[in-house]
């Protein structure tokens, strides 16, 4: 056998033989894949809502099961993420009925109809039959863009919401909205100088995705003193500065209603943003997953970016827009089913082909999530057998969320050195806290940011897990934390009381 050894390093060789195989040999021992040899972009990614505090919260949750006597609380309250059913929000009955029938089609056989009709309303049975006729088996791959019938229903939903036509071929069903965001940002990133404008504070999905694709984040700041408002001047300042530094600014991310800030944009504000993008030749990414979480609908209703764009006349009809929606939020809260979609407006047909290509790599979005998207966009309507119960359940959740948002904002505003804007939408409050210098020094000594130090103290004392503002971005020199207002309403007085007790103790301990 003829062999040739090519020296590549002091310890490694490439061995060639007559079969043209290449074998790497090394005198080194240990793991091949380490944090030194892994992809550096993966290592650079940070995602605060699943970071150090939630990890510690999980450990405390396990400790409560094994030895609760060592802790001062009887449960861990996960306010770090908008996960309603984790905090015991009830699923919508009709949605679960249809989903269960699709999961077990044996129930729909003629011989089982008499029994099943006693357990399920007729409209749930009929919906499951229609879905299965268009799906086949929920265990089979679907079209890579999602089941055609469901995309058609999403298009009808968008038309009802906005008053403008929607094309099912412009809609991609996804594993939650996050997958759609990641795909679009991936397509927008040509090189390291490709810039994506993101709000500060922002949901860490965006900064994490930009790190992963090696794109340039272009931050713009929301105005806390104006209820987290957004003005043209700030956007212009941000894009001008980035371009001055050689960044090719390509897209603007808008989260409306806001996460973590809870603001809801006015129609005029949306028009101003669209004009800015049109003049600066910037693609719009509208994250609208909280569009039904609107708590001041008379004063600040939700307007979709597509609806406003279409209302602005022919001058703006080439403005590129991606809009995202999800089954995880609203009154549905089906986070674990991972259902979502995005609509492409005025997108180049060649780019649509590329989107289809990268969607087909993962074959299809999960079918259970697609079914939930169908139910979200095509729920029971007046006259349907299930409508009264559906409406009662949705209204009860919505009204309770509004009350909890108000109560928690009042709680935060009653704390020493804390200010908090009311939630116009979404599921979160983002209070600002003025920390004593002693607390800031203690945080520095522990190698933590001051807001992380405060949040960790809260977790250890109360079992309440929030996320520090540094995980979302904030104005330099300010400190915040994000909390959901999802804990059960009957426990809210106790929940707020424990926060008040902790804060008073913390401030007294570190008072200057």
C-alpha cells in the first residue's frame, strides 16, 4: 500500500492511501468538540430570558420538591417569560377539543359518533373533520410552507383584520414566530456589515439571532419618559450614525405591542415609521405577536403595519414588509405547540423562492402548531354552538390580564425608587429602579450587573424570577427588570406583597 504523510501541524497529519481516503490522526487526547473548537458565533449568543436567573429558578424549583424547609417560599413564580399556561392559564376549550379529535381520528368514525357527540360539540367535530380532510394524518409531513387550507384561512383572517387582500402563497407557517424572524434575518444578512435596526429595550431573540448570523445590530432607543414612544428623529440618528460607520442598514425591527415595554403604537406613529423606511430604503419587520393583548383599546387600539401601509396610497406600495404572528400569546397562550406564521408583503419573487428553499430544509413546521394557527385565525363565531363558551373564556382571560397589569404597575410604582409605565399591550412591565451605590458596589464585587444582582436577590428571597434590564438593553446608567403579569389573579395580592417586602429589605440593607 502506498501511503503519503502530509505534515499539517506539530501533532497532526493527513494520511492518504490508495483508496483516496483522508484520515486525521493526532497525538492529542480529550474531547474534539470544546468551547475552544466550537463555532465562535454560537458562543457569542446570549439569550437572557433563558439565562442565569431562570437556571437558578429551576434549581430552586427542584429544591422545593426535595427539601422545602430551607427556603422562605413555597413555589417558584416564573415571571421571566411570557408562558401563560406555565402559570395556570386555562387553555381555550374549543381549541383543545378540535386538537384532540385531530390527534385521535378514531373518535370521528361513524360507529363512535353517538358517544363522541356526548363529549364534543358538533362544531368541534365538524372542524376536526375539515382539518383532517385537508391534512391527512397529523403524523405526516406537510407542505414546507404549511398546509394550504390553513394558509388560506390565515389569509382570510388578515383580510378581515385589515380590509385588504392577502395571498396564501405569501404566507409561511412556522414553529412559533421566532423561526420566521430567524429565517428573514438570515436572508437579510449578506455580510458582517449588513445592519438590522433593533429597539432598545428589545426582545433578546433579535440580538441573539444577529449574533448567530454575524450581522450588525443598529440600536435605536425607545423614550421611557414618553411611555416608551418612538420618534422619527431617533430612527434617523441611528441609521445616519450606522451608515457613517460603514454599516449597510437593511431592515428595521418594530415590536408592536412592545416587548419588554408594553407600548402600543398609534396609527400616525406607524405612518411615520413607514415613511422613514420608504425614504431610507429599509425593509420593515413587524413583530405583532401581541396584537390581541391590547388593554386600552379606545385610547390606543392595535393597527397592523400592513393595514396602515396599504392605506397610504400607491407611493408606498413597493415598501417591503414582513409581519409575524404567533399562537403563544394573546388569550391563547399555546406556547408549547409552537405555532406561528409570517406574511410577506411586496417581497421580490426570487426572494420568495429562497424563503421556500430554506423552509424546505427543515421539511415542514409541526402540524399540531399549524392546527393551532388555524384555530387562532378562524375561531368560533356568533351562531356557532361553541361561541358562547369561547367568548366567555377569552373575555375572562383578557379582563383578568388587564386587572393584573394595572395592579402590578401600581405595586411597582409604590416601591421606593421605582417608576413604571402602564402596559398598553403585551404581557410585561419594565420598571426602572434607582439602586443605592452600596448595592451597585456589591454587584460589582460579585461580578454581576446591578440589575442582575437585584433580580437574583428577589429570586432567592421570594421565588419570583424576573429578567434584568441588561438582558434587553437599556439607556446607559439606568437599571430595569422585566416581569410578566401572568401569575394567577387569586394569588396576586400575596405575589405583590412578597415583592414589596423584598424591596424594602433590599433597600434598607444597601441604603447609602
